């Protein structure tokens, strides 16, 4: 996701805990659960070595597999493409290993504390990501309606941007109890979080992001709404999100997911790949030295072609090479739309209400184009103005967001020429990589007429449109108004005691099942839900002083909206 920092929500760190992705729908302390010395639980010894299918080798799948292996189970990972999913890092020929194009996730908020648990565990380092007007970003250009504004801090922008920022702050405070919610998240006050959020869910489930702005007196001006859409808050323009549910946006800003991002040095795909190779310090059942790689003989199984249930209460998986294996449990972590279009499925896999929720999932499109360049030439001072030759750029032109990514003075570098979503992404879909670059360079020439970007390009461009990727069919889930009920069904699917027995044993995970799709933290959290679900399915338990998400479910469960009248609480 991207928006711009002129209207970012920067709040001083008060005494107490930091902002984390703790709720608001399901305020469970996943980070504390992971850090506890007792571990995530145990399964009865008679189940040690039992196979569990893990479908999808992205971050959620590999976290699931890694933790199941530690419990003494034998995860069997299926992957149709490459390990990593949308943590996909592409290296350029002739460039150092830390010069990469991040085709999917490229920036991670520190509030993603469960994600950073694994980043730290595998020994990866991070650095500040050059978001617009972030302290570490040398300069930013905001180009709207043919006029460019150069800034090294928000104070350099025209007053209208400050007015838009103030309007957003006022709207959040008056219509969404922003300060109260962030205070409750810092204190991990579950009751207060639930009280605030449940009232907002009832009130706002049918409201779009744009409608939420229009209802605010602070955004009475169309000009302010237009600038806000094109420049946004946090990391770039959010007008492509205007049709989506305002609840999706509030989850992001409450939990600090839109700010202070970090990038993984050397590429985000290292995280799943290192989990694949990692030998845990503590293992149940398996001999010392066991890793996911060693359990799989070096490579995951192929992608899945068919899923069906077989007696007694098993899940049978047919892979694309024709192999057929049957499991007492399985975890599906890939994009849920694949169950509708790419994988042959029996309807008996899920209750009909869950099938409806899967079918109604709304995915955002997303496109990127990167080129390698000889050096960070954008830091050269303009001989006339003394300003940087180029800047991190936000614009209403086709490119929308241009990011300048360097690895040090005079070292090879990368430009993300364009990062777009939704309708803006669809505009690029029919164009080849070369055609995309030509349009982008033309837009940049209009903004920087004296800069010849082309002469610095040292290799072929790389591009992705996630909606056209056959194993993804979209970038990330973004609920539309009225979709809360569908999301609640998908997220709570790991609590299978509530399901008829014939529907148990297959668990959903992945960031599109989470409340915070598009953020890797959601992939990790739902993986941990699924691990708890499998553990419980096999009669396992957690330690009393480290209860899992299912153990506390009755206290913190998401609100259930009924078909009519007022909502009920579990």
C-alpha cells in the first residue's frame, strides 16, 4: 500500500508500550505468544511424525510449516511457483546481492512485531524505507495537476497540504476515536479496544472510505478530498482505496501500519527462504539438524490440482504432477480465489457460508516496474537550484509513485519507476515491460525536464501485475462495504469445534484470511492461528501460562454481526 507522509499520523511515543498490530478485531498478543519460553504447545506423542499438508509456500505457509515441524509433526509443503509467495525479490545481473527489485512486499512497519520475531530469528537486517518525506528520505516531489512541489520536510509544502493533514486528523478523532484506540492498543486494554471497535463495526460496516471522508465536516471541500486521494497519508495516494470499506483503512492507521517502514536488506524473499533452511534450536521428535528443506529432500512438492475429502475425515491432495497423498489435516495458505478457479475442489471442503465468503473476497490489483541504474544519480545537486536531481515522487500522472532505492554512494541502485493499485494498475495490464517503461519515462520527463533517466539504466526492466499472475489472481484482499461478515467467517475458521465434524481438518491461513491483508503481519498471525488449530485437532494443548489464540477465543473473538437488528457478542 502507499500514501504520502504530509498527512501521516505521527504521534510522540508516550509512556507505556509501543503501537503494535494488536487487534482491533482480535486483540491477541501473537508476539508474546511467540516469545514465551514454553513454546506454542505440544501434541500427543502418538501423533509425532504425522504428515500435515501445507498448501502454499509463501510466508504464511512456511511459518505454518516451521512451527508444525517444531511441534513434532511432518509438514508437507506444496508450492506451484517459487518459495516466498508475494515476498518475491528479483536480482539484476551484474549488481551486488543487495540490489533487488521487490515485486511484492517491500516495506514493513515496526508495529508488525510477530513478523519481526521471524526477521530477527533468521538474522536479517533492515533499514529505513524511503517513503515520501520520511526523515531518511533526502527529498520528495509532489506533482499534482502539472505543478511540482519540492520538499525535504512537510513544512516545505504549500499550506493546502497542511490543511488536508489537519482535516484527516480531525476526521479520525471525531469519527473514529483515533486517540482513544491508539492509547488502548498501547496499553493492550482488550476491553477498551473491543468496546470502541465493536461500536464502529456496527456503525461503519456499510461505509466506504470516500463516504467516511464526505461525512466529515473537515472534508467538506472537494479540493481537500481530491488532494487527500492523490497524496494521502503515511506512504502515498489512497484514492484507489476510496471504494473499499473504511474499516480496512482504520485497521491500518490505528496500528501504525502506514508509517515508519523498514525494508529487508538483500530482499524480503530471504525471510521465507531462511525459514526453509533454518534448523530450530528446540525440536520435538525430529533429530538434531532437521529443517524443512531436509524433511522435503530439498524441494517442496508441486502445486495442487485437486483437493477433496476422503473417509475417515481425511484431506486428499492431488498435485500437478499427478501425485496423490492423503492427510489427516491440511492448511491452505494460498490466495483463496485459487480454490474457485485453479484447484478442483469438492464442495464438502467447507460449509456453504465459507464458500460464499471466499467467493465474495475482493482483491486489489497492483503493478510495479523496476529498472537497475548505474548509481544514485538523483542525489547529484542541480547546478542551478542546488536541489536533488530527482526525488521520491508522488504524482497524479500514470506513474503515481516513483521510489529511488540506493545501496550507498556510487554503487549500483534501483528505481521503482511506478507502483500502482486498482484502476491505475489495470491501465498498465495490456502493456509489455518495455512499453510500460516508455510511458513512465515520458511522465518523469514532464516532472524532471532536465533529467535523462534512460542514460543511467544498466539492464532490462522487471515488472509484475499481480492480477495477471496465475497463482495469485490479485495482490491482496481489500474488503468492500458490507463484507465484515465474510471476513469474520474466514478469520475464525481455525476454531473448528464450532463446525460439523465433516468440515474439520482443513484450515485457512494467509494474509487474505487476516484482518490486515496486504501486510505480512497478517500472514504470520493467521499461520499461528492455523498451527493452534492443527495442534487442537490432534488433541494437543498449550501451556497454561502461554495460552494460544484459540484458548482465549471466547474472551476476544471478533464481533458477530447478525442478519438483522443489533449485533451479538460471542
